[in-house]
C-alpha cells in the first residue's frame, strides 16, 4: 500500500511496503533541475549534485563512501531537466543509517573551495566525454536547436564557460534557494513500516528550510530546425524529432503506444525496417521525452555515411504511414503487451518503484496505481494512435540533426517533409 504524508516542514513523504523483500530504497528528490537555472549559471544544478557527495560538515567524501560500502549499500545521484535525485539502496536493517546519510548529504554539504576547484576539472572532463560520444552529442545538438533560447534546450552539464564561472558563493546561494522543503519529495520502498520511516525522516530532515526562491520558466517554443554538423567519425548519427505532449496530457498513453510501434522495441517498425530488413544501422530507436509543459518524440539512428539519406527516407516514410494508415490490431496488441510487461517487470525492483512514486508525485501530485496505468494503455485504440500521429506528424513539424563526415551531403527541410 502506498502512503502519502507530509513532514512538519512541508516536505512530501511517500512510502510503499514490499514485505516479501529484504531491501529498502530511499530517495530524496528535488523538484528543481537544469531548466530552473539561469543561463549564466548553466550546469549549476548538476554541479551541486556532484558537490553533495564531496563531503559534509561532519563527514568527508571518503567517510560517506566507506559507510555505504560497509553495509553493502548502493548510492547514486543524478540531475535531469526538471528534477534531481539522491538515493540509497540497503538491507532493511540499515534503513536508519541510510536516512541519516541522505539527510547529512542533502542538508549539510561542505562546499569547500578546494573541492569546488577539483570538481570543476571532473565536470569539464564529463563535458568533453559528451563531445566524444556522438550518439549523446547529436541529441544535445538537436535539443539546442529544437528549443532555442530556452533552458530545456541547454545541456544539463552546462558549458565549459559556465562551469568555469561557478564559485563557492554561487553554489551556496543556489543550494540555499533550491534545497528547501517545498521542493523536496522523499520516497521509500521495501520492507518498511510507514510510521517508522516517518519518524526517522521527520527527525533527520527537521532542519530542512521550509521555502526558497520561486522559479518559473515559460513553456518553450519548438523550432523544427535542420542542422548539419561535420565531424570526422566512422559513422553518421541522425536525430529527428517533433514536438509532443507534456507529462500529464490525456494522450500520454496513446503516445507511448505509438512510440513502441514506431521504434520503442525490437519488433518496432524502425528496428525491423532499418536494421533487420535493410541492414542500414546497428542502433535505431525512438523515444518519448515529456516535461511539465511540453514534450518531444525523437528518433535516433547511427549508420554508414553513405546510408544517411536512405535511413532518413525510411524514417520519414514510417511517420507518414502511421499518420495515413490504421495500425493493424495484432501490432497494437503486441505494443500494449510490451509496455505492460516492461512496466510490471521494472516494478519488481524497490529502486524502480521508489523512482516511480517520486516521479508521479512530481508530475501528477497523486499516485496512479499499477492497475490504473495498465488500464490506460489497454484503452488505447487504433483511432487514438492515428489521432496522435495526425496531431504530431504535421507538415513542417519534423526537425533534424545529422552529425558526421557528411562529404558534401546536407539534410534539407524538403527531405523531412511529412
């Protein structure tokens, strides 16, 4: 059973008991991400995430690592466009230590000047790693042009210039304004009792400030761009995409089913037609990215340099087909069952269930049961798929980025006509 609660300072608490397991996953989720930072401080949300593991006022980074390792625990953190997460997975008997560690990390980071300077070097190497990872880089380039002059279009890591400009003062100022109770969701799943978790969390997070600075960013305006970037690589990398619906849209279930049919599984149209039948690419897939006020359906393929035009042609043809022809009943059934099976298998893990609780609270301010979610997918019809395709795959809606040697070839707007 899922229990929703609030701490005395206003932070949200969610628990779900799984008595048949021995693990507990507990996470602190911040409802602020890279889209909530000003352009001149690009990457600060991600940088603060790094710094929180560099030591607190009472524990060094080594102390934190040793305490987690000594109990066989797993700890990690990440920053996304609209949230950040810090979580630990431990045996149920070590729950008090896990909560104490998380509270110390999130409430009392040291932000020492020495660590700030060292971590800048680490993050700058992380940025270089993206530049050397073309399948990541092509998505960054696509987003930057698709949502220009908007935080969603900027890289989560920031740029070398913005990272270099970060100071101990700016990090502490951002931390004080963002890491407050009104921006925090705490979720715990596993062999737990809600009241015990509530008591532990209430004590550990009592010092969390109630409110911080309010940040509001307007929805982005999508610009279906065309970008050709020359880079000496063994492959060419393609990212195409259209604007889509926000997280809480009524058509979210139909969009995910459409994505599964298009390129979200091994039996999808893109995987079968690009890779299996034509042998044009090793990696080809589509995905849905949804945020609080917008979204995108993107398609990626990595292929031989002389196959780029053919691959783009196949992708565009598949988008047109989804818009113009009904999806056969058997294919629709297969896509639904794939989604339902994937969801149910993922929720056998305490860490996945913990993440699911937090994300639903962040985006819906409520909890959808597994039955409700499965019913949402089950109710999707062939007509629903076609309506979504007609809505998203309109003339002029498709943008694209190609990264590779190019050799005189260039993607044009006409090539992306739907």
